């Protein structure tokens, strides 16, 4: 499928926030039929939807496919906004609820929520308190951002330091918080195979706002009381490495999150959780080399047949 030719892009006007005007973008596959099960995809941090091959896989397996570019990301990033910024992860609930309502209006078949990384954290949070969560029949998480890849001391220092700084200066930020290693494993001009918009997904990442760090930390802490009622699939790589310079190991490991954190927190999200290890996967499992991602797709659709 071709991202430009095979999808529609609907601008959703949202309630203005502290940055002013706000929008989200609902992306729909033109191969959707409107009378079958649907998937709604949420991207990660420093990210947006460009995964046409994921939509194609779901369409080929008899699912309609939708994705959101959340406010301040990708197609939804406006000139008046701070990129990827939020004060509270629940800010995204408005567009998620609108998207679910629209999908439900088109088809009364089950809807599945699929989230990658920060999108996985957002999806998990939504499934606990989101207004339309009861319309979701299952939750699929692709390397969800359930904890920071840091020691307990680093997390303590990061949280309280970010809280103090962002209380004084709400838009204070730091450059270079994301090493370019992960992007170098993805982008076609480095060691990856993917072509995407570097204005929306920069190699070195957008500056990280301290207020965002606090918002993410709080959302993660709230998951201690998670009680998601639907079946959950938590996918993760077979390994993690924390490096600042690219090496061949970056092509077979999660270089963003610790898979032990994903497993530890993932099993506590609800009462029906399946942990799924994908050997040699990148952080975004769907952007892993083809044999790896094909293995992941096969296991996802096998799991979906059982729920």
C-alpha cells in the first residue's frame, strides 16, 4: 500500500488548549470495508503514522485499519504548538474517543486498540479511564513505554528534577535526550529500510520537555492500579541494549526500552495478559527487518483468533 494514495486523512478539530488551536488526524485505509473488525493504531513519541505495511497486513487479514496522529505530532503538529508536548497524558483521550466513536458509527464489529511505545502507555491509560474504553474488545501493545530505561536513582532524580524545572518554566526543554542510535536502525540513509518525514520524526529527536517527562512518569505510576478488563497482548523484543553509538547489535535489540520493565509492568495491566517475545526485534517491532516483523504479524493474528 502507498501512504499517499491508499489512505484518507481527516482533520479532527479539538478543544483548544494552552498552546491554542489543536487538531488530530484520523488516517483510514481506503481498503476498509466498514463491516468488519477494526484496529485503531496509536504511534509513539517522536513519531507519527507512516506504517502503510501494517495497515496492509491488517486489511489482508480481514480487519479495517485506522490510525491517529495525535495532537502535536506528525500531520497534527501546528505552528503554534510545542512538538510532542503534553502536561497530562489524558490530553490525548479526546481524539481517541472521537476516533472510536467514528469507527463504531461505521461498524458495530469489535474494535481493537493498538499502541506502540508511548502510544502503548497512552492506550493502557485510556483502557483504564477513557470515556469510550468499553467499546474496545482487546488491547495490543508493541513495546509499550511502561517505565523509563533507568536505574531507580536515575528515575528519582529525573522525575523530581523535571518537576522542579517545569514548575518554574513549563516549556523548559533539553536537547539530545534521545541518542540517534534507534533512528539510525530505522532510516533508509543509515542502516534501516524506512523512508519517513524527518520534520515529523527527526533523527536526533525533538527537544524533550521536562513537563512531558513528569506527565509520562505520572501516567506510568498510575498503572500500578491498572485493571484493564479486556484481553491484552504485550509484545517485546528478545533483548535490550543501552548504547549511544550505533553498532550491529542495534539491529536486533530494543535500544529504547528495557524489555524486563515491559514484562514486569505488562503482566500487571489486567487479568488476561499474554506476553509475547519477538526474537531480534527493534523497539518498533513493526519496523524490524522483514523476517522478524512477519513473525510478529503471524503471532498477532493467531492471538486475535483466540480473543
